[in-house]
């Protein structure tokens, strides 16, 4: 039952956000009593933490599967972006904003895990890009990996990029182009432009 509750909570939190969804809502949706939920998760905060970490783990697993395909580094970057967007329902109900505002302790735990996973992923991508001559050989890998993390988490800040002015898809596309244009070779730029053109035609 715990697994069923967590799975449904993840789905509902992604659709409605961490703040607005109540334990009563989850119980009603599942056709069970709120008491049953509390038998497995003593507080909503504990359920939010478990759900946030489950979402993170699901995305991390998906990213590892994409990396295993051994795509060219630009294709890999865009496919990871598309996977994450799809998995988060193209919304910012999950990311840092609500956690930072309403569950700051959980946000700190999650940010640390995100940093560890993303650093490994981005460093691998950068090194592979250098080896395949898609990225310039002179790029400072560690610096760029950390700047990438700051940027990708920063664009999720609803105070800086309010949803009524910036769509999630627009932010992600613009940031990836900004990131990649700074590091690609001439060969890499041709590949990047192909992906940008594909994106425009979608």
C-alpha cells in the first residue's frame, strides 16, 4: 500500500503542486481513508520528501538510459531535456520554486543530490564532446559543469522567470542554446543548428 500511495502522490503532486494538494485529496483520489495514508507517512512533509526523491530517482534513471545510447553529445543534451520536460509534465509545479518556498529543508537535500548527479552527467558530456570535436578543446570542464548547474536551476526560479512571462519549454530551449553556443566547435555548431531548426518545426 505504501508504494501505491507514493506512486499516486507523485502523479498528483506533478499535476497540482506540492502546496495545494492535501492528504484528503490523495485519500479521495485513491478511495482510501486519510488514516491509511498516515499509517505509512506520518506527515505530509514526509510524503512530499519521499515523492520529491522518487521523482528525482525516476529522472536520474531515465538520464542514465539515455547516456547508455551513446548519442552525440548535442543530441544527448536535447534528449535529456525532452525526457525531463515530459516527466515533469512540462510544468514547474515540481521544481525548486515550491520546495524552496514551502519545504526548504527538503529543497536543500534535493539540491545536493541534483548537484552530485548533474555534475557527473555534465562532465561526462563535456569530455565526450571534446573527444569527438563537437566541443572546443580549451573549455574549462569543471567550471562549465558548475555554471551549467547554476543556470539550469536558476531558470526554475519563479521570482526571476515568472510563468506568466516565460514558458518552461522556452526557458529550457533558450538556456540549452545559450550553453551550447558557448562551447561548440564549427562542426558542433552545424549539429546544434540542425536541432534548433527541428525544434522550430515541431
